[in-house]
């Protein structure tokens, strides 16, 4: 007997006096979470159990199992954990896939975090500016960057009291002294809700894929005292360089080499002094706002800054 089947029979037995539920139904729900959503079996068991507790009108502790923990978004530091949130919907983005119903930013007093809701989850849509209590959301992690996924077991409750959203952004400035490898015209994984940059046509999670073109700059700012690594996304890169995606693709096609795009960008932006504001992601600051005081002589700027 499989471990999943054993769990299903145990859950069905727990509720035999309260609900008309059999192990086949429980096993199907567990399989859906484990196989479709890649939820760890322990978390899937807890989610299914909590769902049956609600159906039976029982409290979480009546079967000796606790519910998901209420956490702040900036305290999320583990992958594939089932948690509860009390948040405000800060911003909605245009989904990149038909399988995604909503994607955007949630926030509380500690900061902000990306969320994704899938069409198959069949959830009520969230409204920008509204505050919610969200039960049973799943954490996700990619290279130290955390997000949350809403799934078909997620409970959504509107709350009247507005949740205050903290500002976790920081501002750095300096001369742009280097553009790192992985800048310019890149390809990202096209799979749903995967933004991983391909290496030699491979995604670290989904293997060999076709890939979708994107623009970014991984740069280094130096103010004479501190060196800060900054990532400019597609929008910030276009604003910074004046180069759009189609122009970059045409340039790479003409040269039969994508590296010419980063080289062209470097000619435009190296030696300029920038002020960048955005959240910190591991060692990088993600550029949400960029101010360009103008071109400077890099060597002179650094000498002046270090003399202060």
C-alpha cells in the first residue's frame, strides 16, 4: 500500500463519525495537491484535513492538528510551507499565461510579496486596494526570492480594516561602473509562473525549453565608498537605454550573436551616475525607480566621492 493511500485511509477514518467520506475521495484530493501542485505530502495532508474540519464544523484542535500559521510576508523564509496571511492587494499585473487568473503584489506592515492564483483553483478574484485574510496559501522560492501561490484550498475573506503596507525599498546611487554577465538580451523559461533565465537553452527546473526573449541589465553602482549590484528589469532597461525588445532581437539577429546587445547597452550607460530605488533581493537591489542625473567621468566621480 502506498504512503499516500495510507494517509488517505487514516484521514477517512478520522472523519468517519462526522462526514460521509471514503478513502478514495481523500486519496484523489491528496493526489491532486501532491502531483498537480507539487505540495509535500505532510502539507497536503494538513490542507485536506483542515478542509474536512471546516466541512464538519469542527475546530482545528479537535483532531489534534493545528491550522496554518499566520505570518508576515517578510518573515517568509521557507519553500512549500502552508501559511495564512493578513494582507492588502497592492498591485495587479497582466498574467503571462492563460492558466494564471491573477498575479501581483500583496503587502502588510513588513513589506510586499508576489502572489499567483491559477485558473484551475476557481477562486474569487481579488480587488486592488482591498484587504484580505488568506488561509492556506503556499510559499514558493526561486534563488532566495519568495512568493505565494493561491490554490483551490485557499480561503479568501475580505476585511474592513485596511492593512498598512510597509515600504521595504531602499535607495542607492553611484556611477554605473560595470555590466555583468547575463545582461542584455536573455531568454526566460516559458512555463507557467517560471521566470528563470535559461542557460544554454535549459531551465534549471523544466529542462530544455524554447524560451522567451527578455531584456535586463545586471549592473554595478559605485559611490566611492560602497559597491552595490543592481538589476534593471525589462521596463527599467528600456527606460535606461532607449532600446526595445524588437530592436534588441533585430540587432542580435543581424550579428548572429546576442552579446552585441549588452555591448551596445554598455556604451550607452557606463559612466553615468544613477540613483536607484527598489527592494533588495539577496545581494541585488531591484530597480523600481531610476533617476539619471546625467553623464559623468567615472574616474573623476569616484575620486571625488572617495575624498568626501
